[in-house]
C-alpha cells in the first residue's frame, strides 16, 4: 500500500524528490543498483542520500570499460559501491553446466550470474532503486516511479522512469557524470560482453542485447 500510494503521489515529481522520498522512508535499508553503463542514478541518489550503498553485479563477464566506470564511481562519488559476485566463477560454471552457457541458455546464465546474486545482495534492504526508463523499450513503457516488487518483497524505486535519453544526456553534461566509453563505439545498451553487440541505425537501444535470442531482459526487472 505504501508503494502504490507513493507511485501515484510521486508520478511526475522530479527524480531527486523521488530519491529523497526513498532515502527518508527507508534510511540505510535503501540501496541503488547499477549496471555501470553510466553513473547517472548513483550520482542522483547520492545527492539525496550521501553514503548510499550502490550494488553492482560483477558477473565476471563485463567489458573492461564497465569495470572502469564502477571504479570511478567508487573513487569519486559519496557512495559505497558493493560488487556482488555469483557463487560460481565463470570457470566453475563452465565445469558444472558446460562451456559458454550464455550461448546455449542465456536465461540460465543470467539466473546464475545476475538474478541469484541480486537476491542475495538485496537481503539487507527493504527498498532498491533501479535506472529503468520508459523510453528504453516496449517492455519498460509502463514502468512506475515506485512499485512493490512482490517476487522479492521489496519496494522498487525508479526515479528516472519518465526521463528521456535527452534528459540523461543533459544530466551527464551538467554534472560531468562518468559514462561507459562503449556508447561512443556504437553500443546502445551495455551488458555482459558475450551477449552484447553494437546497435544499428534506427534500432531500439536494447536491440544489441541477446540479439540471437527472443530475449530482451535478464530477469532482474521481470
């Protein structure tokens, strides 16, 4: 009920106000999750909640450029970056499930390297913020600014849900926010290197994710 009411009342509110509501409501039981494609969400929430925990899922399959953003965020922003790893290393996963599971069953790979680690990481929190935006893809078009994540029993906050790419770009320029260098190389959305390709002109920004499969989400937000 709290989440549903906040979702209605905060619809249309500035992103910083949404982040401030979450911080004031949940205190240190609130965290940010970030894929480190950029540091927009981490920077925004740090303005409302200095010292906030930023959870990064270190899958062992990230581009070096992504890890550089993580390290820069940890070094330059007033946040506490928590790098959460899967229970199995990539080598252990290969031994148990066979090599290149991401090519054969990307859903299983995402479950092992992203979904399960997130479940563990969120254990100490009552609410978490994600950087989902409605303009990113049809599957995200109805993203609420605040909702209850029934599967996890947590309140999920999406402060920049209503932002456009232009809003993101303007924020990055204004605050000199760290951004993944891969965007300059033609990537529209950045995940693990085996399942991410450059996007072509006119494609949906997430078209380069799991391009050989009928898959658009890793399972973290579904």
